[in-house]
């Protein structure tokens, strides 16, 4: 609690006041855990409990918090970290059709994960876990670069022109180096910016508009299309 009180104190950067909070999960050795791995897993489970009540709090691990859903979330987070480092995540493509002409107008890049033991893990399950664990930016960068690399290869092979749509999360969109990162990926892969579509959800755009206007303007200046999806 003393640590939380210190973290809560405002920090001033160039006369701008910033407020921070923290979430803390705790387990005890040897009372609750008999190995360092179990201790870490239990602390992460307790941390998830602290975040679930809104953060800015301390939670101790209890047996009641170790239910099957909590254990699955914990297991997915741990395995997802391994999947990212091993590059086990894959990118699949869903065509977008013009119903009037029947032509494919774009391909939507979608991240997929097949685990040896868990099988196919739904993005609806692992994406929120990735966002809470701070892994979503790394996943998003991988999807963006993979899609651009595939698109450049298809262009070289003479595949009919099609745009590729990639979703950006809020954490990616508000990053100060987002434009630089996209420029770097386009240059490295040779994919034309005019064929890239950045998809944003309507609520994301509204919630982050004050922080992302410059980024959105920069994307448009590069020739990148911005598409809005309903939630």
C-alpha cells in the first residue's frame, strides 16, 4: 500500500501533470506455492484479480481465485508469450467483395493461433488477454509486416491488384512512433502505401481522437486509406 501511494503521486513533465496507478498481485512462499514457477503463476493470477476490479489495488492469491477460467487465462497468457517469441501466430486473409460486381476489393488480414495442446484459440479470447498483458503492440506489428510482405510478393507475382486491410488497436494507434513504424515496414517490404487500409473501430476512433489526429493525418498524407468498422 505504501508503494501504491508513492506511485499515485502526480508527476510533472514540462508543466503537464501526469497521474499513474499500479496493480499488484502477490503470492506467498511456502504458504501457497512450493516452487518459483507456481509462485509466479499464482502472483499473475492475483494480478489479474487486481486489474479486474479496476486496478490501483493489491490482491493476494487465494485458492478461490484459482478457478478454471482464471487458470485458462493465465495459461493462455503464458503460452501466448511463447507463441510470439516462436512466431507461432499466423496471418490469414478474408476477402471483401463488392456485391454489385462480385469482385474482390480488399483482403482483411486476420491473426490466428493454433496451439499444440489448446488447439485453435479464438482471437476473441486471446486478443483481450494480449491487450491486458501488454502484448498487443507486438502482435499488431507482426500482422502488419506479414500482410505487407505477402502483398508485395503477390504484386511481384502478378496477382490482380487488391488492397490489404489491417486492424490497429488503441494501444498501437496512440504510440508516438506509429507513423515511423509503418513507414519502416512499408519501406522494408516494398508494399505500396496506396494498397494498405488501416481499419479502426468506431468507438476506438472516438475515444482516442484527441490523441491520434496527427497520426491519422499522417497516414492519409502517405496515401494510406482509413476505414471505420462498427463495433
